[in-house]
C-alpha cells in the first residue's frame, strides 16, 4: 500500500469518526423515542466498512458502541435505554457486551457481506452496497434486541418482540436510509480510492 493511499484511507476514517461524534452529540445520531432509541449511527459504520473493509468497520463500530454507552449513561429516556449502560444497569458485563459487541460486529458483517455480494453479482456495486447495508442493519438490530432479550429478560422482550421490531416503521426506515445513503456515498468514495 503506497503512502498516498494510506493517507487517504486514514483521512476518510478520521472523517467518518468525526461524523459519528457529531451525530452522537446532536439529535441526528440517536432519535430518543421511548421505549428505545432509534439510531442512524449505523450508517457511518456501514459506509466505512464497505469502502475500507472489516478493520475500519470494526473501528467505526467501536466508536458507535462507545457513544451508545455514553448516551445510555447520561441521556437515557427509558429503563430499556439504561440497560445499555454498565454504570446503571445492574449488569455491567452484559451491558458492555450488548453495547459494544453488535456495534463492532456491524462493521465486520457489512464488509464481509459486501465482499460476498460483489463476487456474487459480478462487480455490480449498487446492488452489492444496497443489500449489504440492509442486511447489516438487520443483523445489527437482531443482535442488539436478541442480547437485550437474553440479558434483560425482565423487560419482556422475547423472540416475537425481536421479530416484530424488524417489521416496524423505524426499523424499515433505518434499513432504507442505510441503503440509500450507502449507495450514494460509497460509490464515489470507492472510485476515489481506485476500487
């Protein structure tokens, strides 16, 4: 990897982290609607993963997880939100796993899905990026809600709640927005890197 290419990648990663931090401190990142916060924080993670690969995706996912932990610890709107804070949930290890694990894996999964789809669809970027964004968003939602159901059963979130949440308007919007923004942003970014 030449120095110029490496500098571009580091700059892009830094910009995506900055976008995540801006989103986290404004209403853009976490949309606080009880009983749980909807989020758009997954989009920079997916974009970074699709453009720069699983390591960058995991790094961006880590930032997403840390901002989620901070938000749950300082600005929770419901008891479910508090479950994401190891400081107040009463189950610190479970909260940390639930807060960080799915976010880190989101970036890794998005990158791996893209690699698989770009081969399957013979280099068709739009389809590969769109499908990767939608499926990574679904995986993230299932992981978060699944861990919430396992670790915090007192909230009564069983399998049906996880399934029903995937067909809600907010989940559908998260998937659609992820696909549209990822396609719009990733194609020019990938071209700027000569991919």
